[in-house]
């Protein structure tokens, strides 16, 4: 009988999470977030390249890159912790795509021989992504095509088809893309029409790379949702302690207590599933993680608005920003319907094996 799996964070993992939080509090405090949101649309759409490079220097995009390739040499659980902090801070930008691109060269080469021109392009983009010098966004072409975020600020686009992966210059994609209105003022979106991946790019041995990258993107996005869900719990509880009504803090009223308790349950439930999926890397676990994290992020932001009352609906409050970002992320990579289908397929497969 195998021993139980220990899901408790190690001292190194706690230090990584604390370091990431400290970095973001210093380099991307609330004043910077409000400057992005309150600025004009054109300025708000531009990424802060200096911040991006500092994130690269701190190792955010190189966490899973082997040390021999200039990375940190850690695993998916550590990347999840870092992206959870990014979600907590509402850090804008195509973080997931850039992190995936940083390790793409070695992953692609593992699938078989790579043409010389393609190998050079992959190596260049990967090296730039590791250092934070290159911004990579993503285009998911499986099922319903999702919009591309931060296209005008990106240098390259990581396009994932059902079984193919391509790395395309962002300018080439932008020529055939149309800007679309985004509910999140810090996440500009573009709609693309034509397919960008070719079946012949899958190649022997590479058909699983697109699926693997997509699973990792789903989990890292779930981690960001978890960070946002946890942050809205903090915002609601802090407001409930400070806001008084009828001579008492509103947190003394049972209705407010129930809302905050439900928010905490959602956040911690999704945390356990997200952390477990980072260890198992099972497709069903990852689908469950995305499903619960999306629900926690969206519903916690809504309940946080309720705790704030009328003030929560004002532009000056930050709560609506968490809700809008949660809506955008919920539609990225694996939506609720796709996650439910993944879980249902897993259950059917389990039942069939037992029969």
C-alpha cells in the first residue's frame, strides 16, 4: 500500500510565494493598477515592458525551465503558486502564454527533429521569454476560438490547434485581427478569423505537445483565478471590519458573516483542487480545478460587491476589477462546459473499466 501524498507546502515553496507577493506589492501596487485602469484606452492597452523584464529577472517565466537552459528548474506546483500571486494582484498581460513559450524549445525538440529555421526561431523566442524581453500571447484554436489578449503589445503568438503548435510573429496575426471590446479595461482583446496552425506542424511524436501545453495553460489560469478569489475574501472581510452601520461593524451581522464564510469555503475548496492538480497533472483534476476556480473567482467577486454595498459598484472601488478579470479568464482555455465534458468523459471511462 502506497503512502499518503503530502500536499503541504514546503518551506521553499512558502518562500517563493512570499517573495512573489513582495515583488508585486513593490512593483505593481494598487496605484499602478489604478493607473492602468483609469488611463486612456490606448495607454491602458500597453504592457509595462520594464515590469515584464523585472518579472523575467525574478524568474517567473523560467520557473519550469531546466537550470541547464538558464532556468530555475522547478515544477508545475511552484509555477501555480507564483501565478496565484499574480492573480491576486490582478497583474495584466499574457503571463500564461509567455511562461509556456519559455520552455517551448526544449519541449518541441523532445518530440523529434526540428527544422533549422524553426529551431532558431523557437530558441530565440524561448530565450527572450525567459528573460522577460519577449512578450508572447496565445491563440487557442481548439473548439470555439477565443480572443487573443494583448496582441498589439506582443512579439509572438503561440497558436495551439487540436494537435499542432505554431509560433507566429504577432504582427502577422494582427494584420488579420479586429479589436473587440473587452469587459476588463486592463485586458485588450482581438478577434482572429483564420486558422493559424497547420496539421503538418504536429509531426510524429508532437501530437501530444499541444494537449500538454493546453492542460498547463488551463491550470495556470485556474491558479490566477484562485488568487483573485482569495483576494476578494480579504477585501470583503477587511471592509466588513471597518464599515459601521447602526453603531456596529457590518461584520457583526449574521448575513454578512454568512457571505464571507461562503467566500472562504469557495476559495479554500478550489485551492485544494488546484494544488492537487499541480501535483497529479491529471486532465480530469485540471478540469475540476478550472471549474472550481472559475466559480470561486466569479462568485466571490459578486459576493464581495454585496458586502461593499453601493460603494462596491463604483469605479473607484477595486472589486469590480476582480469580477471583470474573472469573467475574462473564465472564458479562456477551458470554459465551464468544456471542463464539465472532460470530467464526464473521465467518469464514463472509469465506469466502463469497472464493468
